[in-house]
C-alpha cells in the first residue's frame, strides 16, 4: 500500500483562532508533501447588508 500523499490541500478559513491554527497545521503538512495550499473563505451574499 502506498503512503498517504497530498498534492493540494484546501483549508476553510473564517479568521477565528481555530481556523488560523488549522491553517498553520495545513501549512506544515503541505510543506512536508510539497503540496499546494489554498485557503478558502466563502461569504453568503444574502447575509450581507449593503
């Protein structure tokens, strides 16, 4: 069986302490695997009041 290998890691970010910690952890993992790291932040436009 092949070892686990990551090529691309998506990290959900809401700028909370927990998500920033997850980003740090994902950065360490991505460096170890030579993987691309992409933070993802989704905004629901219906919840915004302009």
